[in-house]
């Protein structure tokens, strides 16, 4: 069965959003180890971002369930993100390169932070 571009985007986003949380958590650790003056404020901002992203993941999961889309397996390697999923009981796979996934995650982060990447 053919899958729509919107369904593919939902699956990809659901697989990438936990990576976004990982990036933010790593940045919080780096802030902790730094001598930044606004340490508390920066960590608080990043924690608030994590809360928003977690809520969005929950909503996305509900959307996937409503559309009968199930993530069967996810594996992260150095070079790829392997995603096995089903849409209306038809199984599919996606295997995007990590370089592409990293770019998507950074674009998502900029979107959450309301940063216009066209101006940088």
C-alpha cells in the first residue's frame, strides 16, 4: 500500500524527536561544565524546551495511533537511523543517513527556539 508524504513525515519526525531531546540534554551538561554566567537561566530555558518537545512527542504518538501507524523498531548506528514501521498493517522501512537526521534535528531545534535559519 502506498504511504502518503505526510505519513512518512510523521514517522520520520517521531523517530527524530528523541534525538532532539538528546541534543538538548547534552547541551545542558556542557552548560553545567562551563563558566557561563547565565547557567541557571540557560538550563531553565532548555528544560522548558524539553517539556514542549515531550508534549509534542505525546501528541504525535496520538496522531500516529489515530492513523494506524506503528513504529516497530528503531536502531541508531553511526551512519544511519533504521526505522521499521507499519501503516494500516502494511510494513515499511526507512533508513535515513545520520548526516541528514542531524540536519533535520538542528532545523527542528531552531524552529522550537524560533530562530530564522535564513538570517544566519
